[in-house]
C-alpha cells in the first residue's frame, strides 16, 4: 500500500480541547508577529529621525581632559 495513504488513514485526530488550544496559539502568534512588525518599523523610523537630527547638529570640539596623577600609598 501507499505509505502516504496509510499515514492519512491512521493519523490520530486531535480532540476538541487540542483543536481549540491550537487555534488560540495560532491567533496569539499572529497577533505577536503583527506587534513585533509594528515595533520594528517604529524603531527604524525613530532611528532614522535621530540620525538625521544628529547629522544636522553642529559638532562641538571636545574638551581636553586634564591628566591626573595617581598617588600610590
């Protein structure tokens, strides 16, 4: 006999609770994926605006730090 036919016939069917849990899991994962995509697009938008803002700001020269002498006891 064909192996795929045997697997299709004798495959266990999930009960009602398992089916409901699988459906809930699928919906939750879809929601989480949408939220993650929104978060990523917002992060990219904010990063681009921050880089544009920083590019427009004048660069101030850095002050030289004084050399400190460490004392050994």
